[in-house]
C-alpha cells in the first residue's frame, strides 16, 4: 500500500520516525502542537499509524497488545461491577417510627409511610441513586435534582413554615397552594368525565361497611377526632392488586392519565373518606414535585380543605388541585345525617418538572430502592 499525503504543507507534522527498537512510538513535539484535527489530518494520522506499526519490532507490538487486553478487561470489570451495598430509600425513610405530634399533625405511625418517617442517611442514598442513574443514562437535565440533593438539608430547614416538604424539595419550582385546572387539563377533564364510573365503584365498595366495621382493603388513619378511611389502588408507587380488582374501571383509568405518578414512592391513588366531625390537623406532604388532585365523590356541606391558609370546598364531579407540600388541613364539620365526605385522590406531576427530571426521579425514588 502506498500512502500519498493530501496536504503536503502539513506532511512534516505527520511524519513519524520509522527506525526499529521502539523508536517508532515517539512523535515530535511539533506534531502535537501543530495538529489541527481536521478530517484530512485524521485520515493522514491513521495511515501514518499503519506504516509505523508495520515498521515496529515484535516487542513494541507485544506491548500494545498487552495494553489492549488490559483495557478490555478493565471495561468488562467496570461494566459488570455491582452497586455498593447501600440500604434502600424505603428502609431509610421508614426506619424511624414517628410518635406524637409533629408540625401539629398526628402521624399515622405506619412503618410503610414515606411522609411519617425520616432519617439523616437519606441524602447520601439519594445522591448515590442519582450517580447510578447518570452513569446508566445521562447527566443532561439533572441540574435541579443535583442541586436539590446536594443542598437538601438547607432547603428543608430554611423553608418558610407555610411550605416545608418533609422528604425531598426540588428547587426553582413555581409555588402556590392551589393550581388551576389548566395545570393538568387533560387529566382533570378525563377524571371529571369518568366521575360516574368512579362514584359507582365507590358506592359498591362502601356498601361493605353495612356487614362489618372495616372491610378488607380499607385502612384507618390516625386523627385527633373522627374517622378517616382510605382505600388505596396505588400506595407510594406500589399497586395493590386485591384492591384494584374491586375497582377495575377506576384502575384502568389511571393508565390513561398522562401525568399520574405511578412509578415512585410519591405517587398514590386512593379513595379517601372522612366521617362527620372529623379533623385532619395541619401537616406537610413529603415533596413539592407533585400536585395532589381531589375529585369530589360525595361532598356534604361544612366540609373544607385549607392549604397555605386558604380555604376551599370540594364539589361533586369536580377536581381540586393543590400542592400538599404546603401546610394543609381538612375538616368535615357536617352532621351525622349528611354522611361522609368522599373524594378520589390522585397524585400528578407538577407541570414544571421536565420529562428528563421525571424519569430520573422515578429511578431515584423507585419503590424498593
């Protein structure tokens, strides 16, 4: 093979010594300083390298082969390397049992509740999860998440008392106690359009209370007064199959929602029932990356939701959107004759959380991580 340089004026920069005994591996300092990395230059470099290898002795070729084998082995070792044995996000968040009152809220004492339990090791685990995600995919678009995890302690401790998410705060998100319907218009309209379907399945479920005090699938939540019951289809990112089978059409509806948080521990879908004279005292949600949506199913008079000091009332067949990282409380001050207040609750993504951030947060806060 005969090599003819394309640009003769730069040949002196590409010419390599071709003497034996390993001298072919040396390149002049001028070659490094003058190299333009143009397409022609790259082609010339490859051709020159081929000639140089031809003229190299056996020792040099053996050395290159050994280095190549070591490099391939290193790539294989890194690729199959298992992550460090950190404890999971869930076990960190759930490791401490909250007792008594905190922020004026009577905690549910559940070892499974993300909101009700905390641990100082969480930030370290979250940063490890972010690094693992970036290693598999990309750091692109991870600026806010990285900033939030890095300075999580400062954010949570310095937040004003009106908004104080207790697990994870994503910085630079627009904040407001309530959101208009247009924030997640498609999902709001879809839920309202299927109001009668959800209501019918709720009524069928609620009939079971005539036969026993607490039918299977329902949970009692701690409140200072009254009775608060929940029936979860998705609880902290985990589907409850036995409950979903009792509400098949409502469960299928979740799959049609574009912004439902169904793949991380901040996502829930449930029917929430407040009995007469029930008070859910002020408390904060775990994060500001979501919008909580309440679809009114049965809304007696004298029922009220207060978020960030602003009161709102539920309406049957209408969605109410709010940021539950704000201090909020709920009341049912109606009479026993009016019956319970019932809503279908769904957690939707905050509209200003980008698609890349949603994917990363699903990975970082995946159930069981």
